[in-house]
């Protein structure tokens, strides 16, 4: 699947640029909130529409793209909307629309400052995310990856409290270092193969490598993508970044940034190294060890957190490693499950973060111990939360069950049952740290009268979270609903393993 | 060995001068002494070129009808001399600039000792 | 006539301006600046013509006065020299546009001599780059050095001391170089670079020739301010007036770099150098150390110009590393970084100049968010400059690091790769510290949104060059492949 065999199309480029073009519009209408938000929505809907238009082609296994200018001799800035890229782009752009809607309720509900900066930074982040999804080679990937890092910084430090600034510094320290690893890895890859183009089945096919070289290179790559993918011990920026406003945590740290990380992991595993090379040097096993450790440790750490967002953060760390685990297993069901989990975890986690934010805006409560009885006051929100909790614990009929099922099947296919045990254990731990929240909300009495007189949160917030929860349920029942997630994911898995 | 030293006595002299000049420039603290060292250093290099232009048994590079102009070995090489004219001018200009700087420094700081001046500079930095 | 004489016109036009300015502006002070600006613009234009000529006709040898080398002095226009002259002249032009207000504010009664001296400095730089004769290079080296001493000395109270120290070190450097030239003349009998390149291999590493190489590199190294010969740089850049720093910092050390590249790669050749002294190895190590040392020192600085000075030490280390690697990617990275660093540093020093004019200072602890509200465009240019120094794509800074990284990998020098990458992080520390200060509101005390800080940007003549340089950082980053394949790849000496 070389770049020359794909059809030229401007759609991927437009999809990336749409939100960038909205940025000056947002900045110039900073004094007129409704107009400003209109630009965000407009950009989001157009972006999603463009990505959706690429779906039929992606389902047929075709790629479209465009080669832009040469960035360095022999390497072009190139966009390619291959099936995997379209998959990720759909999730990111679709959920952005929800997040934008939700942001209105959140930011206005709290009277937050610097909203123009917020919305424009968001727009740039989404541009970068789509750019990451549609990158055709490592250098383009690095370009958008670094832009994403810089563009998320203003969002992390948005509140400008000392805590937020410290969180921002930590975030930058981790992500910039990761970027350097990625640059080093790309430079070595270029040196060995003379090509940086992503190819299903790996770039290294005709370039034999010594085992030590392969392992060092793999660790360089892992350092590069592992920070955003929150593989332990590179995860620690994520809980600290919860100092950001909740919509930022929701979209960026449950969908865009971290999913770019695991997207990168699968790109490295499937499109740079390739399953054959991974198996030859036991690199898949290394991945599985890191992932397994992360899943269990993160789940245990989540149990200890009283702050709701921090508990959700550790839960995210764990679930991201489901995806990494699936990538490490290198079987068709595992890869399918991993990719599905990118999508499904996104919808579930974003629901939870939306609920956390709604609780904060509505009742100014952040800690789980303060949440007694809120289910009576905010039934829709907590209902959605429950739906998501069921799904994240891997229970039907929510979509989380399906991705987990496939990951489990992948474990069987790979002739090793340890991942299966880890998945089961993690499911139990998930239940252990989510269901008590549900229980508190619905079955405990509130302390005193503090909840009296409060109702549900603003519809700007409740509608999106109900929609994402419903989506989780609907896709759980029929995974190919609307967007053919399932079909896409299994096609991509097949392409990787088939080494097209 | 003896031949080596005596035969190249000019160059040895030049290098000793160079060492003295460098010593003055680097080790001495007084600005004027540094300049003296600089002057010695530059002059030593000029002498180096001039010494290199010399030939055993040759005379000044003015055409002498008695010696004729066919054999260049009879006249010393004039090119390094002309190059050094330029170098002398450069040395003079540099010395002029350096002395102007020294005057300004003295007027402002009333001292020509490098250590004292640096201390003073750092102190002024911190109070700014 | 212009076309055939184009190599000579660059330094000559600047020299002419240097002579005319004192005469014309003696009575009419206001004439000095326009003359300087015209000369600089003319020189830049001719530099562009030169590059076009080189790309179409190949290397051009210009014989001064019709005298054939090696007896006569010649100017050589090849891809390297035409590229570096264009960078020097174009960046200086931008800075000169900015300098009018800055000089008027900081050196009101000295503007006429200042511009004359600037023209002398540019004459010197262009002469160094274009000449094909060793001694001619010395002459221009000293011309530019004297001009530099003068430009630095007119700053505030402490600048004469900084200038004096620079004078001492610079004279040592120039004299070492002269000594090296003496050795070359005595062993090869020629002062012409191409001629010496032809003769040198047959001399088989004569001690005198090797000594010449060592002395020349040391002397030029002092001018280049490679660690540990950088001692003159921080004080000189800090205490000089803003316009001087902005003119010197981007291009001053680069001519030393250019001369070293010429000597190592074109005159002696890598083989000769490797067989005689481990110069490339030492340069690479010193470069790597400079990178780390400069970055760490920069973090410790409180004043912006001093911070930028130490940052320059680190950036020169990059170039030194690239030269020391002595492989195609290393050379490409080094030469590209000559251009990139010139652009970045010029942009940043112009920002510092803007701040000094409007705020009265450029001390980092005293910057806060009011700076951004007052001077948003300047701060935006600073942000782009900072991102470029850190190496975020698609700014130019990323690409120098990319090529240098490839160069280190090609030679298998992992330690250098680590130094290169770690420096990005160190750069991030001291730049993001400033960005935090100007983009965030203070944490306690201030009222939430005091609209009392109104827009009070630097005047257009200062703002426009700053922004042009900032945009150039992005544009030239995206277009860097064009520059690399078009010009820089031709600079790699044959046989590498």
C-alpha cells in the first residue's frame, strides 16, 4: 500500500484544516459568545461530515490522500486516509461535536475566563488529532504529534492556578521528552530503511535487523508514544492533568491525546514494525508485560482515589493498556478488540467525564465521598454514569463488553491465557471502583439538606452525556450501527496481519 | 640538534616573544600591561613572517643591476614584508581602539585592574 | 557590468557606504541611516543575484584587478559562500530596519558613527565569506573585529570592559590565524585557498602544515566562540546596545564557522585533517559540551539578553557538532543551522529590543501578563521563536535538529544524539518559563481583568521586521527541503 497507489483527494487535507481556519474566526469573535461557539460547531460538523464521507472508501479497504510539500529530502508532508486513520478520525471528530456542546454548558455555568483561548486551542487540537489520524509517514506524524502537545498546553493550564501551572509543566516535560524519543526513533528508522511511510505489515520487511537494534528501536518508539498512551511508568502526567477543566479532560485526556498515543502504538506495532518482526524479536511480549502491569496497577490505584476525576483518570490509564495489550497479542481478534476499544472506551469514558463535570458545575462537588444521594437530584446524569460503568466493567449490553470479548478471544487465539485473566481481574476491579459510586448516588441518603432545591444540570451538559451513553448502549447491541465500527476494525486487523 | 637550534635562532626568538606576549595578555591583571603583551604578541608574528622571508646570502628586494634579476635566490622574498605592512596597520588600529577603551574604562571606573573591574561589573549587574 | 562584477559589489558597496556616511552625515545627521539602509538593501539584492548566478553557472571565480591567482586575489562564489552571504545580508537588513528606533533611543548622539561602523562590520563579514585568499581573509577578519569592538563598546556603562575583553581574545584569535597563514605560506608558497588545496596532499602532513591547520582552527574557533573559547561572548552580547546585539548575535560567530568549514572541508579536506590532528573529533566533542553547557547556563540567567547569549553558545555548539561529524547530514545540518540560528536569534533579539524600548527593561523576573496585553504581536513573535529554539515542527529549528540527529546516527554517536535531544528539553525550560510569565495572569494580588493595560506595541519599523522574521521561521521550516536540495546539498564537498 504505497503512497503512489492511493487516489489523490483533498478531503483529508480539508478535514485537518477546517478547524484551523475556524481559529482566527473564533479569536476575532471573542466578544460575542454565540457567534464564537457557532464557528466551533460549524467547524466540528463540517469536519465530521468530511471524515464520514471517507467512510465508504475505508470500508472497501481503499485509501485516499494527498502529498504536500517535501519536509526533508525524501520525506513529504503527506496525508493518507487509510481505514485505520478514518476509524480514529471519526471518533475524534464526532466526539468533538458533543464536547463543544457540553463545553458551552460547562464554561458558561462556571463563568470561566479566557473562553476564546479555550475554544480556539480546542480547534487547533482537533486539527492536530485529525492530522495524526491521517499521517502517511512518521515525520508527518511527529509534526502533528508535537503540534498537539503544544496546543493542549493552554487547555491544561486553563485555570491558571498554581496547581494547573504545575500540571502543565509536568505535562510538557513528559510529552516533549516523548517527542524527542519519537524523533530519535524516526531518525534511526530512516537510517535503516530509507523510508518513513506507514505500511500495513511493517516498513522493515526487506531490511533485516539485529535483535538488539530492533529492541532498542522498539523501546525508543515505545518511549515516544507511550507517554501519551499512559503506559506505566510514563502515565503519571495523566492524573495530574485532571487540573484542567472537565471538558478538556473529557475530550483530550479520554479521547484525543491519549487515543493518539494508543493510535501511535498500533501504528508502530502494525505499520512500522509489523507483526512478523514483532513476533520474531518477542516485542509483543514486552508490550503485553507493560500493558498487563499497567492495567492491574492502575485499577488498584483507582480504588484509592476519592477525587472523582482522578479515579476516572486512573481508570483511563488502565483501559488504555487494554488497547496496548491487544496490540501486543498480535492476533486478529486481539487487534480488532483493541481498535474497538479505542472507540468504545472513548464513548463510555467521555460520558463519565461529562457527568463528573455536570456534578461539579451543578453542585460544586468533586469527591466521591460527597456524592451521597445525588442520583435522586440528577437522575439522568447518574443514569448515564451507570450505563458507562456497566460497559467499562465489560458487561453486556454496553459496547465495552464487545471490545473486551474480542480481547479475550484474542488471548485464546494467541495461546496464552494470562491476558485473559488480567482482563477478567480488571473487569472485577472496574466494577469495584465504579459501582460503589452508583450505589452511593442512588442508595444513600444525602448528608443534610444540601441537595435540596437542586435539580439536574444544565441541558447543555445533560443532553450530550445522555447521547453518548445511549450511543454506548446502541453500539453495544449492534456494533455496526451507523459507523460500521466493527467491520472497519476487523478489516484493519486483517490488513495488518495479512501484511498487504 | 645544535644545528637545529642555531640554524633557526630567529624563529626561537620569535616564539619566545610570542610566549611573553601571551603571558602578558592572559596572566597580567592591569589592562595596560595586557595591551603591552598584545603588542608584543602581534609584533612577534610580524617578525615571524619577516624572518621567514629571509634567505641566506640574499639582499634587499630592490633590483640591483650588478646582481641582475634572473635569480630570485639573490633577493629576499618581498611578499611577506608587504603582508606585514598590512598587519602592522591592523596592529596600530587595534591598539588605538584598545587605548580608547582603556581611557573610557578609567574615566568610568577609576581603576585599570581587571579583577576589580569584573567584580564591580557583577555587583552592578545584581543591583540593576 | 554589474552582473560580471557582482561578487565584488557586495563588500564594496558596504565599504563605500562606510566611507560616505561620515562624510555626508557630518553635517546632516539624519543622512546616516538611509545611506546605511540603502547599502544593506543593495548588498542583499546583489547577494540574491549571486545565488542565482551560482545556481545557473556553477562556481564563479572573480579575479580582482584582473590579476590571475595565485598571484592575484580572487573572490570565489560557490554555493556555500553565496548562501552564507545571503543569510548574513538579509538578516542584517531586517535588523537594520528595526535599528532606527532602537539606536535613536539608546544612542541618540552616536547614530552617525554607529551606522558607519555597522557598514564596516558588514564589509568585513562579506569579505571574509567571499574571499578565496587566506591573507585577504585575515584583513577582513580584523576589519570586522575592530568594527565589532566599537559596536559593543558604545553600550552602557559596562560595555567598554566587555569590549576590551573581546578585543584581547579576538586579537589572540586573529593572530593565531595569521600565524597559521604564515606557516601555510612558508610550506606551500601560496596564499590562495584553491591553490593550497591542490598542493597540500602532496606535502604529506608536514609538521608545519599540520601546525598551520591547528593554529588556524584555534584562531577561528575563538572568533566562533566554540566552548571553551566562548568567554567573550556573554558579556559582549549582553552589554552591547540592543541594535548591536541584534546585528552581531545572529551572524557574528557564523563567519568564524564559515571559515572553519572552508579550511577543513575545502582547503585541507577531511582525509588530511583526520590523518593529522583529531580536529573534527575535538570539534564534535566541544560542540556537544557547548550544547549542554550553554543551555544550562541560559537557564540560570535573569536577563533576557544574557540568556540569549548563552543560548547562542549552545546553538554554536550545534554547528560545531555538525562540522565535527564530518558526514553529509552533519554538514547539511550545520549549514542549515547557520541560517536557522541567524533567523531565530535575530527574531528573539529584536523582541528583546522591542521590550527594552517599550518597557524600559528586558529582565525576565519583571515580565508579566501585562506585557502580553500591551505588546501581543511582539510576544507572539517571541512564542514562535521560542518554539523554534525548542525544535517544535514545523518551525525551522526542528529541521536543523532532524538533520543533525541523522548525522549523529550515521556515525553511530549515540552520546551526541542524546546531547542534541536533551538540549531541546533544556531550551524548553528557559523559554517556557518566559512564556508562562507573559501568558498567565499573576496568581495573587492583581484584579481579575484590568482593562487598564492598553495596546502599546512597538512602532511599525520595529514590529514589522520582528514579525517578518517570525513568519520566516514557519515558512522556511515548511520549505526547508527546497533550500536543502537546492543549495545546501551542493555544499557537501565531493567525495563524501
